[in-house]
């Protein structure tokens, strides 16, 4: 299993260097290799599942009007995009990393857990805010070995100025 994940990560890293940039709403990104893509007007989602049912999902959500505060945005997005969608998700994030600037947008990271087939999984919601607009990206993964894929996608994710 670890050999498979390691090979997948190396291939993803090598091939991703030559990938074209795509865009959705306020985001520009390089699509993750080997992931399946599904798209609706409100979101773009990338999924991969390996042989042992380990999985990773990356979901970019369309921007919305910002709420009164950054924390209101983060908690509202957590409720809508995590709690309502994922079985047995933490009702509130276990950890919130305070905002920093990302392409001129305030970025706040919320981290928690959910359960899939009785397995504890990690969910991260990265909330972005600029002026009166907010948008978010949700990362879901069942295995820490998939963290490099998420980090590479994040490194190549940009927001429109």
C-alpha cells in the first residue's frame, strides 16, 4: 500500500509540473493528476480512491458574500461544507489557524475529523476572504500519506486579485 501511494505521489509531483493551469470562479489551479473531476455551477471536485479504499477529495466552492467577520465565514462554511456533508464530522473545527495573506486574500485554515467506514479521517477547510467576498476549499483524506498531494495542490492554488 505504501509503495502504491509513494509511486502515486512521485508520479503526481513529476507530471503536475507540466500540467496546464485551469480556473474556477476566483481560483486558478493545476488539476491534480489521476484524480477524477466533477463540476457543478457551485463547486469543482477532485477525487481519488486507491486499492485499500484510502481516498482524497479536493473541493473548490464558488465565492459568496462575506459575513460580518472572518470567523463567521469560517464557521458558516464549516457547517455547510463539512458538517452537513460528512458523516460524524466534528460540529466545530478542532483547530483554527489564524488568517494570513494569500494572493491578497485573508486565509484561515480550519481542521477537524470525520469518520468514513468507521475510519477516522481528516478534513481541512481553507477559507479565503477579500473585501466583501469569501470562498473556500475543502480537503478530505483518509491517510496521512496523501498529505503531499494536498500540499502540492495548495502550492499551485491561486486566487484572482
